C-alpha cells in the first residue's frame, strides 16, 4: 500500500472545515494522536528507500505500529498494524537500534471527500495544517495523484505556497534545532 499525501499550513482551520461541511462532508470527532517516531541509525529522511517506524496512540487508548518507506517527499509506502503493548513495541524498536527521532502530539479531525482522506491538524508547537491523502497501489503515478489532490485543495482556498514537504516529526526537529 502506498500513501500519497499533500500537507499545507493554514491560517484558519475552522473556515476550511465550514467550507467542507457546506458540501455535506462529515468530520469525525477530534482525535488526540501521540506519535513516537524512530529512524534508522544515521538515516537520511529524504532518501528514497528510507524507513522510519512510528508508534501512535489515539485518545490514550488505541495504539498502532507503522512502517513508512520514503518514495519521494510525503509519498511513502506504508504498512500498519494495531498493537496492544505500545511500550513493549518501543523497547523492541530500540533493541533493533532504531533511534528516537521525535515525540509529538496533535489534535486531528478526519473526513472522507471525493475518494480522499482530509485531515485537519493542530500540532502542539507547530500550528495548524491540512492534509489530503490517498492510498494507492505501490506502482501508482504519484505526480498524477498529487495533481488531482491539488485541484481539491485549491478549490478549498489552500494555495501551493503553503505546501509543506516534510512530516511533522521533521518539522518539530527543525524547530528544536536538531
């Protein structure tokens, strides 16, 4: 499975949400997501084939383990499974010599729209963002999918000048000067 995503900074999440709701889009409840991300020792995050591992806990209850492999920017091959012992998973990851990369929390609201998933995110210490993503086959034409997604975002008033080509984990590290 491949996840192709566009992320952009936004000034007013509530306006975007109202615009989508006026088109009968229904958002799920706000989710608190705590992400602990690990990278390969000495890994170069933008390198194709790069792997990172994530343990995510939603609303302090449901935990998942995810492996993402970089294809290009926010275009990644992704595999994910539910786990019932997140702290044990973190210990296993560390024993495999993966290094803690970031630890962050966000509030996310999700909706389905025209075959895409839309996420409205408020990330502690980073600000507000919109993400649009599509799960595709591993051999999908990433540029064509991104062009389709930009049409949706631009119709919502989200400009390409706000695009962020890095994950929240990388943005957080940069903000911390790491």
